């Protein structure tokens, strides 16, 4: 197989490429604009493989996307390119509308034109896999789970933009016959995650002895999915998912945010016995909550298990331990990011959607 992975220099996209090139043996074309959260260093050894190609292209640029299709003649697309951080969407929603909605529309149009140009065998083999989030379903109370039939109820500019892109993909399948599959995942974590996200942010701040800012009382609940488990799941959906269907992908690891932060502190206490900041839990401080912060997400991934035979390999305990160890062992990777435009500052205060 030869596939285009959009957003392949991002956190999840790079894990997908490392898996496809290193473990599956597919040819991959990484189509990425290289925005602030993209990092080609996250591709590791895959970037040196003869199976890998890179195209620095914005998915909104239809002429360039068409050129990439014509040049590489892929057997499919795995679409991960997106603005993804809720806090940033609160401060500046325009980029989320442009990339996640307009960009997905542009990509769908060029994919459709390319698919229509294929012979019958190529059309039958081709598929467009749209990768989305559980946040499109809104918030849960203390009980219940998101299934593939849960109605959409997005509450942030980010989740609204992803919900719109999901609907576009569905429409291009039902109206134009484009062969699509879709997936909605829970919170990812693991190596190479950009440090604006909760887990890497807490690790890095704790190492510096800085305050660990926990929103509200830390009672918001998320289901955590290791990024490498997610990469395996996405490959299964692309390979064997039924055309026109969506699949929920979760780690079956519900935790409150405060429990996650305390677990990180405990691991750092263990791994850094000489740290002057022990016990790291003393660094925790509660800050004003994010506007519109959804209380709880939980995924029912039984369709993935039943139809595609996928289950996560990592427990939250094993995955978090490996993630903390990775950030301790790979300081140059995240220190290079800190020397740039993001230094751990608070985002998403909701003081106005300036852009």
C-alpha cells in the first residue's frame, strides 16, 4: 500500500507513520504544513526509510494537494491534519475553522477528483480514513459512554470544527460515493506529545519545580489512550473497517485530571530520588477552570474489538510510566520546543476570541 498521511509531523500522525513504515511496511507520503505543533524529529528512524516521502503542503491549498496526488498516486488517505488544542481554539478559533473545516473540504474535493480518475480496481482498493475525536459528542455525566450512535453536541470551537469535518466526510460518501471510514478517539498520550497538553506539560513543569496548574478541582474525567495503541487501531480501521462506518477508539482508562497529575508526581518521586522538588505533589495548584470545560468523556470501543479485533496493549499505569521515562530520557526533544514559541504559558482563558 501507498498512502498519504496528512498531519504526519504531528503527535498522532508521526506515531502512525512510525508504525506503518517500521512495522507494517507500507509506503507513506507525509503531507504536513508544519505548523507550531509539527515536528519532523518525531518521525524517528521512519524519516530515513526509502518507504517515506515528505511534502510540505497546506491541505487548504488545492492545487498543491492535487499535485501530491498526481505525483504519488496513493491507494488511500489517512486524514489527521488538524488544529487540535481546545485551549487554543478558545483564544483563536479562526485557525480551527480554516484548517479543520475548510481544509477538510479542500482535501475531500481533491481526493474525490483523484478517486474518480482511477480505474475500477483502483477505486475499489482506495479509501479515505478521517480521524476525529470523542469531543464531538459533548459531555457525559457521571455515568454512560459514547458509542458510534451518540448524537453530536460539541461544546468548544475545536470540537465544533471537528464535528463539522466529520459531517463533511459523511456527506462526501453518501452524496458522491467516496469510500470513507471514520474514527473518533479519546485523549491520546505518549512519547513526542507537544508540551501544551496535560501530561507532558505536568512532567516538564514538575522537572523545573514549577507550579502544576490543575483546572478547577481536577475532577474532569477523560479516557486515556496510548498513542501507539491508537496507531495500531487506525491501521486496522484503514485496512478492514467497513466503508461508510465509524469506529470509536478508546483506552478503557478513565481518570480524573487530578488523579493523572498525582500519578505523574508519584512516578517522578520514584524515578528522581534526588530531586529537590520531592514530593512533587506539593507543586500542585488549582487554577480557574477552562470556559465550558466538559465534565467527562468515556468511550465504548466494543465495535473495534468485535469487528476489527483490536484491543489496547497498554494499561494506563504501564503507558504513563513509559511516557514519563521517555520525557526524562529525551530532554533535548522538548527543550528545543521550549526554546521556541511555547514555554508552558496558560492558554484558553476565554478573554475573547481575537482570531
